[in-house]
């Protein structure tokens, strides 16, 4: 490929990458807004159509100069100013950027948590499935105390020691039924409640534990 052709290809690539990045940023913003909204409903941008015209020109100045000709990519324009232009490439580029479906088109994961009371103390029952009704087996689930949410909802900020004492493990593995149970040690909370957050395969759920119910 000639030098001029390479510059034109690089410039077009940069414009397409910029459009794709803007589309992804917009979709991420909409997805996050839906995740934290009361209804939990988000919106997806299915595609972005675009059309632009570019003119690739080799520029030479009217003023004597020993510098090499400038090679640039310009929007289409009829004004040449103080430059003599010899146009190499004029193109109209159009296309469609399609958003990648959430979870790569696979069924979205569903994560359910419930507080149960056993003879030896409270525990959390967790079930991981998907929108196709399948139980997700041998899948990792991450758990942690959501400090910021606890402080906002309950007005209590648990210490690192309290958080570590509450959850004997911060990573659990589902069984052949997509189920796992984790015992809790709420004694360190001193009767306070905290918000426990679980995450797995893009799904997030929260549960208030401790307090008078423990």
C-alpha cells in the first residue's frame, strides 16, 4: 500500500474506532442507569448508522519550501486557501455499527438469595440460573459486604474485621443444581444489619442480613 493509501486507511480506521467507542460508552451508560433504576429496566442501542465523506489530498504550499509535501485527510470542502491540492482519494463511507448483544447473546444469569435460619445460626441460600430456566452448575459466586449501600440504607459502616468475620468465604461454587448455602457469623455485628452483595456472570443481587433477625 502507498504512503497516501496507508494514511487514508489509518484515518478512516481511527474514525470508525471513535464511533464504536462512543456507541459502547452510550450503551454502558444506559445499562448502568437501568441497573440502578427502581424498575430495573434498561435500554439497548441496537445499531448506529453513519455516513461521511472524506477527501485525501497531497498538499504543496505556494511558498518555496524544502519541506516534504503534507499528507492529510480532510472533510470534503471546495476551499483550498493558500495551498495547491492534488487529490488522490475521495470517498463516501457509510455503514452500520451493531451493538454486541448483552452476555454475547447467551441467556442472562439470574441470581437469587434468601436468608434462612438453621440450628447453628443464620445462613444464605443462593440459587444461580438463567433466563432460559437452566441451573448454572460449578459456577463461582463472589460475595462481599456492600459497605456504601449499608451506610446509605442502615446508617452503619461495618469495619473490615466485622466484614471478614461475617462471611467465612467470599467465593463459593454452585453444586449440580446451581445451589449453594453459606453460613454466617453475625455475632461480630453487635446486632447491626448489613447489606451483602453477590455477583456471578454479570448478575448482581443484594440481601440485608443481621440485626434482630439474626
